[in-house]
């Protein structure tokens, strides 16, 4: 690994220099173990601890196939799919790996007794497989998490509709929480050069997801003047939704859970903010039924903040806890666009408010390559900024996932993989100086943890 790091830190290293560095016989990776998938049986989701299931192991580099690349991972990030993976919900990810392993002899590499997880990275290309022309060793890259085979016609209008579409590091192996990762080269995008490795690693999944969900015609097709209700507006996903709403001339109505998170939304430029803890919204009764009076109270509060208008779009991802309220508060003809269910996958809502008011529910899942590229381009131009709050060392990735699981974080949390310290990787210092305040907006003072 020292030779790899030396080349990355050398400003004049060439593709031939990188190609001449032998890959190590093993590398460190955050893994789940197939023989531990029953360790949380009988526990409620909230009581399942990722620190118990996430290991840092020495593993062997995978075989490099056509159209693929081996990446030296400088930094990665925690997403909610990392939490799902680590608590084995809604089912152990080894079922995904077995299914993928049956696709082809090459895909069989992914069906292992361990799962190297993680769906974000920033790093440097070390090797490319046959048929790769766009990327070469030494390229500084970030990766989006869409893995597709593209052998079916259905995927060629929108690659998210490919029947063999998967999320890398969640439904495939060799993810980003490691010193080396394996990706398809159509996952790669240029690293924004005004960002550090850990900052560049954080936007990939959530930034692309928010772009498709709000901006793309595959999602809500947000336009100027729209009012957008954003649940968890200071979180890893919501913090990008707030930025897209503001950048696109819409009005974000930010729902948060503390005064500190409300202040973060104000710092991004939002003015309409609901602290649901302070205002004590209880959408479910103690007997397990939804309370429409609370939906109406939320709707009235939204109209107070928007000058009497309902929201055109609801940016949904909590799922079960909030979905009934989301359907209710969307305006007549409005849209609820959902990409996740972090509080539960079974949603209940009053369908009268949907069909009689001509509302729409749109399912949105990550993004296709074009959408991910467009979202990354906005990061590179300084129009959208990373929301990194803190970083953890690779050996403490379990703690990072625990903190996300318990909602102890804000924005995104990063993981240093090969990067020896925070703050490395910036080559465009002029652009960074222009946007440094916005880049550091979510930073916690504690720095690297672990």
C-alpha cells in the first residue's frame, strides 16, 4: 500500500507508474460474515448494533474483468444501506450476492462468505480491464453505485430499469468501505478537485438520489416556484434536497428534529423550517393508528410558512412514520416522491386524499449514469456542496454506521480508507477558497473519530 500512496502523492506519477505497482496480496475491508446473519434474531431494529456485525478483515483482491476497474480507495462514506446491510434488514445481503452469482461465471466472484460493503468512494484508478478506453490508471475518481449489465432492451432508455440493475456494495460485493474496491467503469466520474478525499466521497449516493428524486423528469421534475416539503432536511439525503430546491428556485419546507438541525437548514439558506420535536407531531397513536388531526395540524403549519400554499412536492424517505401525512399535505395534483423507508417499509395512507385530489406517488431509486454525472458536475462547479460532518477511520466504520442508525449524525459521515488524514486530495485551491464556508457548513469540531 505504501507504493500506491507514494504514487498518489507524487504530482508527476504517470499511468505507467501506476500500472507498474503490483497489487497487494491482501487489503483491509469492512465485511459482514455470512455465518453471523442470525446474530440479531429476536431484537427490534433499533436494538441491532452494526458495531457487532461489521468487521475489518484482510481479504484477497478480486479478479478484474472486462469493463471494470480496481480503485485505490482514499475515502468512503456511510449510507443508510450500510446500516440495513449491517443489521441484516430487510434480509441479509448474502441473498443478493447469491442471486448475482448465478448471472454469469464472472459474477460468481461476488458470491462469497463475506460481503465487502459500502456504496460510495473517492480514490484513484489502479487497473482497468479489457475494453476500457475512457479511464486509465492514475485517474482521480468518484464512483456512483449503479451496477448494470445492460444486456436487456429495457435498460437502454433509463438504466435504472435494467432488469439486472443492482446497487454496488449493497447488492454486489467489493464495495467502497475498503482499501481497494472493484467497480464497473461506467460507475466512474471525475473527482471534484476542490474537495478533499473524504468530502468527495460523501455526495455520490445521496446527491445522485436527490437529483433524480427532485430534479429529473424521472422524478418530481421540480420547477421554479414549487414548494417542497423535505423530511429529515439536515440529514444525508435531505441536505442535498434542500440545496437542489434552493438552487432551482423552489421553496424548501424543512422538517428537522432539533434546533441545531434547524440552524443548519438556515445556514444553507432555507427559511421555512419545522422542528417536529418542538412542535410534537405524533402521526401515530399509542394504539397503533394514524391520527388525521396531526396531518391537518402539519398542513396548517406548512401554509403558515408558505403564505397559504400547500406543497407541490413531498420529498419522502422516512416511510411508514410519515407517509400518511405526506400524502395528506401534498397539494391537489401534487406529487409524493419516495426513495426509501428508513422507519419501516409498510406504508399506510388514506387513499381518498390521493385519488380524489389527483395526487401522484412516484417511486425513485438512486439514479442512472447520466443523472449521477449531472449531479456530480454540479458538485464540481460548486453549485451543490458536500455535507460532511465528521470522518471515522476504517477500523471504526461500525461506530459510524451505529451513529447513523441512531440518528446521532447530521449530513453525511465519511470514512478514511487509504487516506492517512483528513484534508488531503485538493488540487484546485482557488475554487476551494470560493466555497470553503459552504463546504465546511456541516463540520463537527471533533474531526476524525477513532
